[in-house]
C-alpha cells in the first residue's frame, strides 16, 4: 500500500509528477505490497529529472527518478539513522550539552 500526499494541497506540477509515477509498474507493485510505503518527497516542478521517494515503517527508503528518455530508475536511498529520545532532542533544541 502507498500513502500518497493529499492532492488538493499540491501544486499542479506535483500532481502531474505523482500521476506519472502512479502509472508505473513499480507503483503498482508497491501498492500491492503488504508493507505500507509513504511518499516522503515528490517533484515540485515539471522539469526532468522527476524524483519520488518512498519510505516504509522500518525507515527503508527507495527513490524513483524519471530522466530523459522516459524510463523511471529505482535506487535505494542509503540512510543512517540515529534514533534519539525526546529528552535528547529537547536538550539539543535548548542548546544544552548531550549527557553521555
């Protein structure tokens, strides 16, 4: 399943870019997946390359890029995560040193 952004809140270029991605076999495969994928980044212009990034509940991200020639390319998004506690985030926001 894919969780899409609310279309009424998007610019027309964004809606068009997401529509183009929705028409791909990759989007159909993710829609049919038992995992939930959330669109976390999408095109803001109609200029190529168009890029759509999706993330699952495990924070695994994949991106799809439409380049000249009309072929969408899939790539994994290499990301390192450092999950922090609410207390640690609060200390950071206040500019206090980390308690290690």
